[in-house]
């Protein structure tokens, strides 16, 4: 059992180390061809599911939440895009014959490196990915003896279109660390957003 745990820890370390290397390489490339940064505001809707491998957790269902925040974008074709968002989402589930609804209110910090497949003054089509960090502002209700973590991490992929100053995004955030270790829950969040960039 100890050998399996050590093996899992090594695999997680390798994944994090690989992500850090790729992220650093992306930042270096962005700096090499950087232009004046763009700033913007954005808002949208979220739909989440709390993924778990625990058989005692049943009848899982997510509710629509929302997000709002600010972003910066640095680079030409290759770019770096950090964001700071306020995010809400909630999930219902049953555990040991009792119903629970976990409501999350969080600060979200995605740090994405992306590439503009189409890059003109009036139209951009872009894809991006990177680490995705969450910090809970309020602890959700959990079964007795269980608790949700304040800080979790994951990865995010994003596809977006800019038409003039308007931005449109579709995003998937994959939870890599567990919100609730005892319940084995990880959050997967799909979101749609619209924003405005200041040029």
C-alpha cells in the first residue's frame, strides 16, 4: 500500500514538474515577442460536476453558477493571459442516505499560455491552457467529520474569439487536487464567458 502511495506521489510530482517546464518555456517565448499588454473585464456562466470515485456518493448533479473578473494579455501570436475571477458553483449529492448541497464561492487564478490561430486587427481566434488555482472564500456544507479544502489546483483549456473589443470564451477546468479528500471529490467546471478588452 505504501509503495502504491509513493508511486502516485512521484507521478504527481513528475506531472507538476513537466507543467512548470512547459509553462516557463511558454513565458520565455511570450516575452521574446511581447507587445503592449491588453486588459479587459469578463463575465459568464459555469456548470460544474463534483467527480468522485467513492460509491457511497450518489445522485450527483450540478447547478449553474457565474463568474466575473479581469484579465491581462501580453504577446502577439503567442501570448500569456493571467486572470483573477470571482466564481460560484454548487453541486448536490447523496451520502449515506442524506442529501447535501455544496455551494462554492471562490477566487480563481488561471495562468494561461496561448496561441492566436487567426490574428488580425478585427478578428482573433485563440487557444490557451495552463494551471488553474482556486481559493474558497466560504466553506461549503459537508457531511459530519468531513471538510472541504480552502485551496485547490487544476488545469484549464480555453478556446476564444475576439471580434474587435468583444471577447467570447469557452473553457474547461479539470480539477487535479481533491476538494474533499475523504469523499474523493474533484471539481470539473465548464464555463462560457463574454468580455470587453481595452486596447
